[in-house]
C-alpha cells in the first residue's frame, strides 16, 4: 500500500524532531507562505513520519533514512510527482531544523527527487481528426483561422503551447516592425514639409 499522509503521530506529544513541526508551520505562516504551499510541505513531512511509524523507526532527517523512504514509497506505488513535492517539504523542514540548531548538519542536498515518468498521450485517430476539422467549417474569419491552426498542428507536430508562444512572438515582431515603419513615414513627411516650407 502507498505510504499515506493522514497524520498517525501527534505533533505535540512527539519528543523528537517531528514534535517541531507545529513550530515550523508557525514559522511558515509568519513568512506569509500560502496555505496551499504550507499544506504541501506538511504532507511531505507527515508522509515521512508515517513511513517511520510503519517501520518502527525513529523519525529523522538523515540521508539514508530519506533515501529508503523514497525507494520504498516508489515500490509501494506512490507517484514520482507526489514524492517530488514531498521531498521538497522534507528538505525545507530539515534546513529549518538545522537553522534552529535541532540537527547538526543538513544531509539532503544531494538527495534527488525521482523523475516522473513521461506520459505519452494517444494519437488522434483520422475519424476524430475529421470531426475536429468539421467544427471549423464555414466562411467565417474565426473558422478559417481555426482550420489554419489545426493544419499547422497536424503538418508540423507543433504543440499547442509552442503555437501560443510562436504567435505571441510573431505578433510582437509585427507590432514592432509596424511602429518602426510608421516612425519612418512620419519622419519622411516631416522632412518633406520642412523642404516645402523652405
């Protein structure tokens, strides 16, 4: 079973490092961290504590303990993306503990989060593609635009995010060139008027 994040130990009654979590949380709130950020950090430390309880091991922030937690959590089915955020919270808690003098050294600097598996999305079938293109039917400007964008995506394999970046970059370039062109035309007209007046 994946390592849970439901609290199995009490902050206040824990005489060890885990008992400092309440004070750490207060420090995070005083630093105006968002509620979502604080909850994410706490989930990581809570998950590590739950793992220690299940293995009848004292909660700690040593390198080997955290590495064992990561390995066994992965093998138990916990997603690599979740462990990445959990490890971030654990590292920040360890740094805080060191700054407070609760631990002698910070040993997690070289502990790397597991790499998340790349999600490969299924390709669009010809039938699905035809149905998508059919929604752009008509002689409206927006319909022609959407059909052109779909054609670009199909023919080049361009991702939607890249297409948005490309369009913004192109638009900025066009606006910049338009301004320069207008500026040159204004200067020419000014010079022409000056010559005529003379």
